C-alpha cells in the first residue's frame, strides 16, 4: 500500500504536504484553542508535522494514518526529534473508513478528502470519531476566482470547474450540511509557493542522484513544465484553507 511514486519523490523533502507554512500550522493550532490532553485524529497525516508540533506546543495526544510508507516513517522520526513520540503515533495504512476506537476532540483531514469521495463523505467519516463538543477540521481547495474556461481549471489540476467552489459557496456548503464554521486559516501566495516551488529543487536533486532510474523521464517532464503551469494557473486561481466545523 502506497501513494503514487511521483508524490513520494516530489514531496519527499516536505514536512507539510499542503500549502501551509509552519507559521500557518501554528496559527491554526492556536486558533482552535487546543488544550493539553486533547485527542486529535489526522486522516492523511503525511509526514506528521501537524500532530508532532501540536503535541510539542499544545500538549495534544494524536494518531495519524497515511498511505505513504515514506511519509509515515518520516512522521515517526519527526516525533522522536521533537520529543513527542510518547504522545503521537503514526499508522501506515488506508485512512478511508478509519474510525477511532476512542472519541477525539479534533477529527481532521487536511487535503485528502478523496479518502471518502469528497468533502461530504469525509465529514461524515470524521464525525464518527468525534466526541460531543469536538471540532472537525477539513482542508480543502476552493477557487479564488472562477476559472474562465474548463481548460484553465485543468491547468490547476482540477478535473473540471465544478470540482471546487468559490470560498463563500464552500462556507455555505458546510452550513447546508448542518455545521457551524467556527474558524478558518487560509493559504496565501507565499504558503502556496513554499508548497509548490519546494518540489522543484527536490525533483532536480532526485534527477541528479538517479540518472538511470526508469522514472527519470517522468520527473524531468514534470520539472520542466511545473513552474510555468503553477504560475499561470494554480497560483492565480486556486485557494486552499483549513476549516473548523462544529455540528449544530
């Protein structure tokens, strides 16, 4: 079980696998008013930066599940590095359908709502692990402005314009599902740059270290096209945010 190899390559040096900086991740933790001992479930936990830093800074207890073997191993190393391995654990596995044995104060899925076929299914899944009075945390793209054509949407790596909503529409969709939006922290151009542009140096270093790998052609093609594609499309049209929800 693993994610497609291209992601393990392009994001191998990332600690955060979303368009967030460490500062924004810290802002999110502070915004949620996390208390010592709060249990956090993170579906699609990547390299574990959210759980590890929140355990260090706010004293949470956490469990993360991710399909990438590499990222899960990196998460364990990060927990040891920050001295929180006794408070967080990481499971290499499929987060789809995962429900915590013990109810949690924060049930999160940042940037991986595909695990339950979209936002609606992911919220329903997270709700099964949530204690009374707890918070669901969803990380999801939205359109900064509506793409003028389907071709532009595809340039943002969306399947179609209908894949994402404008921010007011996304917030309204949470209300229609029966949730109050109680906080949000949004990516900005700088945090998008740190997420996307960091991949380019990683790809270049990988190409230098693996000239005979059968995947070299794919990585070279991606490195050649990504800077222009990102600047023309994703950076201009696509937003991303972490949204805190509480059921009414």
